[in-house]
């Protein structure tokens, strides 16, 4: 039996109407899910305000209401708890409700613009290979040791996070690696969690539709490190100018990694090929299956984290060499006709630039580099012309197409991408609204030895148009098309 007063532990209460020594069944912030003897937390979201649904939750049997404003109509027998911030309260309540599971395992949070999924997923892979029961909370999937669950958000809501952490704790999981998005931090989803460490990858142009300014986006990321405990470590990329900013006010142990500047953990790229990278990590050479300088940073962060969590250096390097690339992150194959097709999640200017520069470093320049690129609707529009500029400047041919247009007109998005193309590169671009047709055209244009990059959606197996999701898998489509064309 769980009492309301027990799940309110560490929540700052402004006022209470009713009794907190009551038994409750479940906690919800979606009024549609509230039922008999539940707690309903009224959250102010970007689309709707939970306070408008308090009456509905009570009518469905909710026994307690957590709110920022007391409703005009107080129902007898219902407990109303007023707090300053219901999002923050929900995080603490969720942690208490599930028995504070983050304290029972070593939880590592990874934040930054690019690299979160790769680092979290490969750390999961590495610790599994090392023989530990391991958890993963990522954009691609959620893993409770060997059991896979579907992911819906980069950082899930507080209740979902704690639910899975509780499952991990019950399954004997020792380490959990979790992507921490700026939305998740801003919406207080990670409050109330006990982190063993935090990793900062890099910071570049993204999510300005939500955060409005780059400074606000940076400061939200920084907040994650500000709140780390003394017992935790904060591992930051010292080659990113925002790395030192992240740890200005942290109480945790500061640790740095870098390829170009002085740092606690250093690496050097000795060879970069389509088959992998030869790295020198802390003066030890290691061959890895991932490619590109951006992955050298990711792998160095993974190595440093493994050592900070107690793995032996040589064991960590050995396991590093065995890691396989993550779905939709520089995922490639070479067709029977010797066309290389690469699918990557690159959906920010910086990520697209990194991937294209990596391909250009490897290719001999005798082959064509054909890029298929778009931009998501209802998201940061200011990055669209930048992506058009990068794709056209760093490819021999760029096909501009739709991504997930959502509620926007895909043609309008394409026009905004085209606006960034310099006149000197006009001849390099084609615009094809239908993404499937754009991929087919890229395949038709490709000859033996050429490289096709399909950017933006990566691991996603759907396309979102006007509120509907349609089956769509870049990797499958390019694979099937090249086969049909006998290329």
C-alpha cells in the first residue's frame, strides 16, 4: 500500500486541502488514464494545460490532485496539493512512487547536440560484452538488460523513466546509460534521479524552435551538470568551446576528453577508412569498426566512461574494438554493383557537415557523392538554409526532399532549404518532394564506385505527414532500389 504523503516526500508543498494519509493506486499526468484512487498531476504543457482537466480526472475516480493553482470547485473527499511547479513535483513523485530506483544502479546521462544515441547505445553494448547486466534509455530503444522496449522520446516522461529504472533494478541491472535531451532537462523529467555521471558531447545549432536562443539552449544543457552531486563525474568534450561552460558550476568531479587540445583523456586518428578507424587512445593503438572524426570523439568518451566506472584500461580498449555501429548512425552497405549507400540520422547542420566531411576524407574524389536530404516540419526552421548550403557545397549532387513534414507544406520546407544554396552550386541540386522518389533518383544516378548518403531520418521506420505515420525505412528502400536496378 502506498500513501500519498510517502510519494510527496521531498516535494515542496505550498498548501494542502484534504488528507495526505490516504492510500493511492497510481500516478498520472494524462487525465484520460486517471481512474479510481489515482493521483492526477496537472502539468502545463506546450499544447495543453492539465489544470483544464482536473474535473475530468476527479470524475474518473482520481483521489488526489497535484496542481499549481487550486481549482475554483473543491470536491469533498478529494485531496488537493498546491505546489510551485508540477513538472518538478511529478519528477520527485515518480521517483518516490517507484522506490527511487536510480539510487539502486549506476545511472549515466549523456547530453549534447550530436552523439547522444551512439554513446549511450555503445556504452550499453560495451558493458553487456563485459558481462554486466545493463540498461539503456535512448531515442532508438529502451533495454532492460536483454529485454527490448520501444522508445517514443529521446528522454521519456518522469513516470516512464522511473518505471523502466524500477524494472532494471528488479532485474539486477548494475549500469544504465541514458540520453538526456534539452527538452527533457527543461521539462524537469530528469529531476529526482541520482546520476553517477554525466557526459557532454558537443553543442551546435538545434531545437531553436523550442529554446528560442542558442544561449538558452546551452544554459538548459548546463543545468544538468549544475545539478550533478559531488559523488558523480562530469565528462566533457574539451575541444568544444562550450565544454568548460558546462562544468562552471558543477559540484561533481570534472574530467575532460579531446582530440585537439589538452585533456585527461586524449585520442589521435591514425587511419580513417570506410572499414574503420585506427586510433591512438591514451598512447595505446586500437582498431575500431566505426569511422569519422565524430565517432573518434564518441569512442573516446565511451572509453573514458568505462574507465571512470572501474573497467581496466586494456579490457576497455579490447571491448572498444568489438563495438558495432548503431542503427541509422552511419549505417552502410556496398551493393553488388559496388555502390556504397549510407543512411545517417544527421538532421542538424553540424551533424550533416560531419558526415559529409568524413565521406569526403575517405573517398578518392573519382566517384560521385550523391546526398538525399530534407528537414523536419514543425521544428527549428532557421537550420534549413544552412543544411541546403552544406549539402550542396560538400556533395557532387544534392537531392532536396521531404523528411517528416508533419503539419507543414513539404514544398515550403524544400524552398527554405534551397534558399541556403549558393549560386555556384545551383547546378548540383535537384528538388523532389516525394522522399521515396528522391531515393530512387539517387540510385538511378549512381554508378559503380559512387556513394549515396541518405540523411535525416536514420533509424526511423516511418514518415510523419499531417498527424499520420506511414511506414518508411530509408535503409530498406535504398537496398531494394539498388537491387531492382542491378546496381
